C-alpha cells in the first residue's frame, strides 16, 4: 500500500498574507522566494529575505508582517509523525519539535537558493497533482531538504543520540498521543524510569519546554482548532482538550493568547483563518 504523504498542505502565494498571531496543529516550512518579512515565532523575531527557510513547530504561535513586496513564498504544513515513519531519522525531524538554547527558526543554504526552490516547487507539484507513490516522493523531497539544511545549519539539528534523548523523545510522543487524558509529570517520569525533577530539567533542555508547558500547549493548540472548526461550547472543548473544567481552560487560554476562547473564536473566525492543516494563506 502506498505510504501517506507527510504533506498536509502545500501552497505558493504572493499576496501580503496574515499579520495576526496564529498557530497550527501541524508543523510548517516556509520558503521565502522574494521580498522581505518580519517573522515572530514565540518570543523570537527575525527579518527574513529571499532564499531563507522558516521552520515552525506545531506549538509555536507566529505572525508575519510584510516589509518588502512582492512577498513571494512557498509554505508547506507537515505531519511530523508521518515524516518520522518515512525518514527513520529522529535528528532530521527534531528541528520541528525541539528548541534548545540559541535555536534559530530561520535556516539558510548559502548558494543553494535555486535548489531549495526546486524542492518546494516539486513538493507543490506532488501535492497539487498526486500520482503513484506521491507520498514516498514527497517524503524523499522533504528528507533531501532537511539534510541540506542540517549540513548548513547543524546547530538547529542537535544530536539525538543517547538513551536520555530517546527517553525524552518517547515522553514527547506519549504526551502528543495522550494530552486529552489526565496526565501527570510524575507518571511520565516514571514511564521513563527517571526521577521527576531530573526528567523535567532534561525535558526542558532538549525541547525548550517543561513537561507541563508542553502538555498545556498541546491542549491549547487543539483547543484553537476546535474553536475554529467546530460549533462546540467552550465547556465541551475544555473537556475534550484535557482540562478539568472550563475555568481552567479559559484562564490558560487567555494567558497564552491574550483573549478568551469566545473572543478568539470571533476574531480568528472573522479573519478566515483555518488551523490544523487547512487551506489558508501564509
């Protein structure tokens, strides 16, 4: 049976794009072909020009402000879980999941602009006109892209060797699969056979988040998707996301996004934003 494509969405755009802060349940690659834009990812800000690639995790709020037009770019949203299956190399996909100290979201390939554009153009062709083995070919193209970027930007692709990293990676996967359920740090540390404090420190050193922050972000990102793609009441969304009640969800949501779930639903719904791998312009 042909493999699923890790590409959830692939687009080429040359309009100004959204300026508001938003997020997706999928990870994302943006190749700026021409023009210049200000990218904000979490607390980091970058001025990005032609030939650069921006890498975003599924947990990072981000915004784009065009500084120089025409702003032409490819953007690809990915299922990292599917990509991991097909690449078989956790170091290549760690760039989407881990944020060690000094991590930069903007990657370059000196002298390789044409090659990068060729890869993104080929990804768009496979997404727009899928054929036999499109899933495998798309995965191979992304793997080529990540290998090239890893060679040129090794600090963004930290080594994944060693038993501790493997335990943290397993903990990430467990959280990503069970975040809607009651989960405790002590439980996850116990699954990894690590003392809770040591586990929490190690988790943050590798991923950039504490286990509790990681869990909360997974729940809130899922909450954003449900707010925009369903008519569920906030109370029901809170329960589906793994929060014990609506008040805990609302408090965490407002702290993260600066708006209540009701306000977010009105504002982002009016902006026409679709999260979680849907259609939209970046």
